[in-house]
């Protein structure tokens, strides 16, 4: 990409807790927008050093797993088209105990510096893992402190938001992205996270069989404070979806 196109590229900032969050939860969407020219920065709060999976059969330990997972994440970023990776160097499973003000300030600085058109993070209640919820809460606070309103989205797991009413949302709160053209990239990223995915036999089946396990959509939740969605099947929230890239939560 030349400098002129780089300066004009839409920017997406994804703020997650662990290596593999980006792939296992929303890898297709990241690959889709990277393929369309979006400039994607991924923030991982930790290096996943407390993960329970150590390869299959196990070949890592607490001394070696952090470096292995960092290497795997960099490979996954290449598969998905993520341009920049930033670690916050927080110990795995301690994000919820990190000073909230300091963490929020660090993320706010990133938002101001990168000036993204879209920010993705975890839902502070529906994130599942305590690290997920904590990084989501801090990102939401940082987004607001940076003076932003539109452009923040929560990621969601699988097809849980196919029926959003179960979680207190309506169809009008959800963006449903068709990612069927980017299944190969996500499978490659799954396989890049080898120490975490080796135990899942289906990941290593012949490509056609493994790809058949994937759904065709990923789902995102917009903020209740943001303007109504213009497009419920695209994260580009403008009448001309080629003009503006706006996520929310």
C-alpha cells in the first residue's frame, strides 16, 4: 500500500485479552476488512502465559508458553492481515486486578494516537473470562474519555446474537457480518495458534472438512448510546458503505 492509500485507509483497533481471542472469536471479520484495505491494529493485554493448553501432547511449560503464544499470535496476524500488534504486558489472568485508571489511560492514549474509525472489544458482562470483561470495561471507559461516541462494538461468541433478545438486545442492536469468503484465512489463523488448537481434532482435518465446521457469520453489538444502525450487515455505518467505517458498542 503506498503512503497516500495508507493515510486514507480506514482504521480498526481491536483490544482483547489473550492471544487467540482475535482468531477464535472474530477472525473472519478482521480478515474481511483487512482484505478490503482497512488498517488493523491488535492490542493483546497478555501473552496468555497461564493458558491451560500446552500443546498436544504437551510440549510447553510455564517458562516457555508466553514466547510460544506470542510467536503464534504474530503468525495468526499475518494470516488475517493485521498490520500492527501491541502487547500491554499484563500477566495472564490478572487483567481484572490491574489498576483500572492506569489501564484505561493506556488504552485512551492508543485511541487518541491511532484515531481509529472502529474499535472492537469484549462486552464487560458477556465476555465470559474475567480478563475479557476487564479489558472490555477499560476499553469502553477509554473510548468515552477520548471523546468518542460512535465507533465502538462488542464482539460476541459464535451465533449467540442470532437471538439477541436472550441477552437484553434486539435485532436492531446487532450487526451480522457475512464472512463466507474469508473462511480460509480464519482456518489458517486457527492452525497458527497451534498449542491452543492441536487438541481440537477437527481443526486438523482436511481443509474442506475443517471449513465445514465454521459458520458463515460473525455478530457485533452496538452501543445503546450510538446512532441507529444504517446497515445491519456491515460495520461501515454510512449510506455509502465505502465512505465511512464506524463500529459501536
